């Protein structure tokens, strides 16, 4: 049974699928490669071609569809019918046979077990920008952890408690002083996605960042406690929590082992995320490996 918060979020994404796109843009697989977000390409280079992947909260499926181009076992799960319907239409149009889609509420343990029974466990579990919309991020994490194979790798993307502050200020301004001001609205969303000429993408980002019905914010220490409780080793974070780390993700990819951050490093790095993650709305990703 979906929680009250879950019902609100489900209704939101049924009305506004994310990420938003027009199906007419995709006539061949090359169009998908051109349209996908840059970080999806980093993931693609970082994950072996023979790996099984589950994308938790896949939405309209841009990332998982792209990852399925080179792989034989990619599953996308979500609980929004509208988002999944758009994803299924994309799958059919581009003949993405190695990409499977399932309607799953990640807070429902029985549904998680259903996925394991059907597909087995996965080498890679991606949960990017999802848990903070569930109403119970910790339980959501504990459920999706069950999808991970021994020695498998996991990526958890969340809104940061400090890093989200600048976006919250902009939300306040957009809903008060600059209410109904399209020029300011375009400027605010341009800060995050760069190009507002792509109206579908801009509309989707505005709704997801400025109009969402529920979100929570979190800290790196909180995620590290989740990892420790479930015997997951910390691998790295993006942005890095290593003060001396200048790694180029475009070259090095992700799941590159960093030293476990002590409390001083965590406090300092998370303070810098106030401006380092401003473009992403305070979003960061923690990468781990199942022991």
C-alpha cells in the first residue's frame, strides 16, 4: 500500500513525467545518445558491458534506456504510470530489447522481492535523485540494497542539507517577489540546465525543482551510516569529500576508491557544497561497494 506521501508524489509524476521529452525527438538510437545527460555517459564508461543494472526510480527512462544500448540486462523501475508509459513507448520505438521496465514502489518490500524473483540481484544498483521524494529515504535505501549482489556496486543520489539552501532561496523568490515573472523563471532554471530553448527539458526541470510536492535533505554522514549498517564500503562521492582530490570524472569515471572521509573532511567538504552543487540544486552522489 502506497503511503500518503507516496500517493502525492505518484500523482505529481503522473501529471508531470520526468525527465520530460517528446517522443518524436527519438527516431533512432543515435538520437538517444545525443539527448542523454552527460553524467549518464560517465556511468556508461564506468560500468562493464557484461554487468546487470537496475535503475531505481527510472522515470521516463532516459538513463536506463541509454545504458541498455551496450548491455543485455538493464531494468528500470518506477511507480509512476505516466513516466513508465513514456518509457515503454521509447523502448518500443527504438527496439530496446535488453531494457525491461517494471512498476514498483520501492517502499513495498513484497514488490522488491518480486523483482529479485524475476531478474535476480544486480551488479549495479543506481538510485539517483529518488530517495528524497519517498517520505522514508532510509527504508527506501534498505529495500533497494536487497537488490544488490555480493561485491556489487551502488550509487545513491540525494539532496544535501546545506547544498540545497541556495535553491530553496530561489524557490522562495520565485513564489513571492518574482511570482509569474517568466524572465526570472528562465534565469533561475538556466542556472541549472544552461539552455532554456529546449522547452520540454526546461519545463520538466522547473516542475521537478520548483514545484515538487515532497522532498527531504540529507548529509554525507547519514548516508555513510546507512552504508555501514548494511556492510557497504564507501568508494567515493561526487563532488569529492577529499579536499585534495582534483579527479576529472570525464576521464576517470566513477567508483574510484577514495580514502574514507573523517569528520573534519566531511564538515569542510559539505560546507563547500553550498556553492559547488548550486547548479545541481544541492544534489550529490555517494558511491559504494557491497562487502
